[in-house]
C-alpha cells in the first residue's frame, strides 16, 4: 500500500510541476513575442528610413 501512496503523491507532484511549467512558459512566450514584435517594428522603421 505504501508504494501505491508514494506513486500517487509523485504523480500529483508531477502534474502540479507540469502545470506550473506550462503556465510560466506561456507567460514567457507572450513577453518574448511582444519584444520580438517591437524589435521587428523598429527594424522596419529603420529600413524605411534607410538607416
């Protein structure tokens, strides 16, 4: 029985960690996408100005 309980705890911990990692990853991607968008807009402006 103890092995089964340990497995449940481990499985639950794995799920919690996975969800946290996914949530962190999504917010991180949003931030990098915003930065990338700003950088590409700046590049387009510079290209338009011929700099």
